[in-house]
């Protein structure tokens, strides 16, 4: 969370477009909204606060007129992009096959293969339970390997909407698999 006495925090840099009072007013008004939005998408409270802090840091650094004229919408856009970036990084980190990349390049044993097959089935079920549009966008991206721009053009939606659906799918799948596993 931002503190006015931090030398390195965004409040100290508020002169980049906001005076200290304006910045605090925007922070008090918008931070709770962003945290509430993120609560449904990110499990760890510390991570939610980190994303909000990053969004405010980018707001302060921005020279955009949109940032100054409508900071709430600008912050919401930043947070959505940060979520999409996080989802892409997570998906990349998850896109390996443990059978192929097993420790020491040994062939995976029957228990490992069974666990992997169980995980694949939970993944399949999680994808099946996605809302229809989110599922469609996610499968076009992951199964058909279409880029966000291609999906946006094919479905006549914005790239930002594609990003949101992919991020939403990854979050829901992660929760579903986590709940089924735990």
C-alpha cells in the first residue's frame, strides 16, 4: 500500500501530473474498487495489492490525457492488462509435459502417468464448464493457436475483450483444478 512518507512510492512522485492531495483522493476512491475487482481473480491478497500499486505507479508515470481526465478507467485498463500479462506468463509456465520433462529424463512411472492423466481430465472438465464465449475465445487461442488479433477479428470483438476472456479462462481453470485437487 502507498504511504506518503515513502521516498520511492508513487505518492512521492505525485508531481508527475497530480499534486499530493489529488493523488490521495484518486487512490482512496479507486484502490478499493480495483482491489474488489481483483479479489475475484487473484487469490493472494499481497498479489492484489502489488497489482494495484503497479497500476498507480503507471498512472503517475503516464503523460496520457486519458490518465488525467479519467483515472478510474485508465487504472482499470492497466489492471486488466497486468492480469492478462500474468495469465500469459502463467500459461507459458504451465505449458510443459511432465512425461517428457521428467527428472533426469527418466521415463515417467505408472503413478506419474496416472496423475498426469487425472490432471488432464480435470483440465478438460474445467474447460468444459467455462462460460460459452470465454470457452470459445480460450479454445481459439490455446487449441487453434490463433493470436489475439485474429480472434478479435474472427469474433468481431476487441483485442482487450479477447485478453479478458483468456485471462478469465485461465483463472477459472486454475481455481477449478485447484479445488478438485485440494
